C-alpha cells in the first residue's frame, strides 16, 4: 500500500514537470467548445441543402434589414415563347406583309408578291387586303391572322399587341440554321423559378432549328416538356420520399428539416445572433415550403388551369394543343423563362395551296391562344416565330375551297424567308421607337430578300442577335447587347435594327 502511494506521488510530480503542449492560437483568439459552436448557429446540412435561401438571407444586408419573410424572385424580364416551324413555311407576304426599303407598307409593285403566294387581285394596295389591328401588318386573308382571331377572340385583347418582322434568308428545310436565341434570352434575364429554358423537342435548342453555337450553355440546356406529364415529372418526387407522404410529400421533408433547425436556433445565445437574423433563418424554411407548395404536381398541371384550357378550347388540332399547353403555362406562370414549341409539317409545297393555309391557321391559333392565356393571367409575353428556309409559289392557282384562289406553293426558297416577333403587353400596346417602323431589312421587286439591306439580311445568327437586342430594348437594356451575346455586330448602327421602345 505504501509503495502504491509513493508511486502515485512520483507520477504526479513527473506530470507537473512535463511541458504543456498547447494548440497554436492567433492573437485575440480563444478555444471554442462544442457548446460555443452550437451557439454560433451551425445548422444541420440537411436544412441548408433543402433551404439554401437561408444562406442568401444571411449574406445580403438588404434582407437582414427587413423584418418578415421574403418571396424568392422569378426572372425580371418578360417571358418568351419561341415557335419553331420545321420545313420552311411561308411568313412573308401571304401572312405577315413585307415591303421595300420604306418598310412594311412600302408595298412592292403589282405582281411582285406572286412568288410569295399572292395573285394580283390579292395585292396589298387593294382595299381591305391588309389588317393592322395588332400593329404588325398582316394580309387580311392570312391563315395566321385568321388563326389568331379564332383563339384571341376579343379585339381589345388583340389591340394590346405590337410586332416586328425581320427580312432574312436562311438555309432550306434543315435544322442547321442557328436561329434560336433562347440561351441569350435566358442570359438577358428570361429565367423561371424552376428552370430557365424548356422545349418540346429533345435537342440543344428545345426545337428544330439550332441555337447559335456561341450562345450554348450546357448548364441551362432546355428541359423537354412535350406533354402535361412531362411538366408534372419535373416536380414529382416519385417513390424516393414515400415515407413523407403522410406529411404532404415534399413539404414534409422541409417541415422536418425546419423543426430540427429550430431546436438549434432555440439554443443560440441572443448575444451571439440577433433575433432578426434568427427570424430570417426561420423564414427561409417557410419560403422553401411555399416554393415546394407552388411547385406541386397540381399547380404545374394544366388540368385545372382554366385560363390555359379556355385559351386553347377553340384549337382545331388537339395534338398541337396538348403538346403546347404545358410550355405556355410553365412560361406564363413563371416556372420557365423561355420555352420553344416546335411545329412540324411546314414543308407544305405539295401541289396545293390548301395544306399550307391549314398549317398557317394552326400556327395562328397557337399565337392567339398564347395571347389569350396571357390576357387571362394578366401577364405580358413575347412570341417569336422562326422557320428553316421559306417557300416559293408557282403561277398555278388553287381554286378549291381550301386554296382560296391563291398561288400554289411550288418549292423551297430560303431567299423568301423571314422571322417575326409579337409582344403582348397587358396594360396596353407597346410603343415603337420610330412611328410605323416594324420591318428590319426589305424585299426586292422579285419577292426575294435584299441580301445587302443590312447585317441581318443574310445571317440567321445576326437576326437572332437583333431579336435579342429588341428584347433588351423592351426593358431599356439594349446597351447590354454585347455583354449578353458576346459581341455587337451592329455597334453605332444598332438603332437601325431596333423596333420596340421600353415597356417596363
């Protein structure tokens, strides 16, 4: 026993003489205990994974100065729907009027519209042969115009539309035309709460035509939405979180995370973290829950969306309507910033005029349905229509009921191509930068695009950039064109390519 006590005392004496090894500390720093770390608000990683907005709230001083929960923002620029016609359909002349160097209403001489499908007795100088109720001038017998009027039935709604036509050549009937500007539009600010871009096709552009190679950004490649189920699948949790079904599915997950984190928040010393910041952290979970509720299957589905279903009710082609409705809804409701709807069957030089007019009518119905849905939802919207190539008419007339006494489409002609842009502004028609200037480029007396008219006349990439410039101009941001597209081919002459004035 005595030996044990002596050994213990000896051991303690040796311990006291050993040098003490301390961790290196920077001046003014002290060691932290586990309690200290908890008191600094180190929340569980699950919470931050499901509610990343908490970090944003803590790092933005403007948020830290505001009491109450903040709603996440969608894109601040006008939503866009691009309609991509596969096959080289007609836009110029028989549908959207085009003219000479003086613009849309600088009509070409008698007979000059023959290759664009119009016999002399349909010449736009004749009484009642044009329609300008939507600003942009259409031929009064345009299949597109009739389609728009059949779905956007209220003239007061159509009176809130303005438009522009771009006279440009493109390669015939090929998907190689780099004419879809959706990536640049997303970069400009056409973004959604769910995804920036979507399209009905599984392609880099979401449509038939390509996006300019210099615009591609794989990180925001369009998600495919070609049916209502595709839209639902974007927000469906499937079977991965079945255990949360009793607690409202995805919202149950965030509820659980927020409760776990709230326990830790309650442990935070008031002196370490102001109550306001704690409230904002709590708000971030509430916001995420609201986001998850909005991104529910019921909310993204078109089934119970009266505005969408009523707008598409008059549509004659049910297949096109069912494919287009989900994109239109997702864009107008802010889930998607820009969406592309591809329409096939526009290679319609089949020895008749009737088939082409049916296809043009269907396109018009789609445009009208978009405008009507936007009106019902109180939303602005930009519609951009492009096609791969164009079509030329012969000298034979289709006198059948469907042909309407107009020239029969005979073959592809990229020299007679065009694109056009329409803007619906819910509180009134958008303003033009210059009175009656709605046409970029012009046509020659033989009905073909004048290739030397401007930088957009023979370049689909430059036409895409001009469309983006006009989109930016709608928001007073045309000075950012080079930042968005990488270069500004127009430079000091940019104003020549701008049609629209600022709308918001």
